[in-house]
C-alpha cells in the first residue's frame, strides 16, 4: 500500500505543469525542461500539452479600465511549447 502511494506521488512530479513567475508564464514538461511562454497570466494546461493564457495588462480589483481602447484589451492566447508560438 505504501509503494502505491509513493508511486502516485512520484508520478505527479513528472507531470507537465505551468506556473506564473513574475509576469511571465513558464511551461515545464514532464522531464523538467522549462519554456518561457512570455508575458501573460492565468495559465491553464489544455489538450495536446498546450497552454491557454491571458495576454495583456493584469488588472487588480478596482483598477480603472476602458474596453474601447484596443491596445489596453486583454486577449486569450493558446501557446504551443513545441513550436514556441501562439
């Protein structure tokens, strides 16, 4: 029973993961190699090992924003670590 628990724990260490580091999104594959996905936030691993994230300014609670200005809008991007592009 203990071996099974250790195996399950160890397998989670080899999993793909995606984290925010500062204002960058970092993708780590199952071998531990890291790829910088660039500036973004709220990353989520999706199908085929790709990363969905928000690009643009990260607004805090109560921050003023205006959706009429195209340059200040956020957008959803899908980053592919294999091609290193959106």
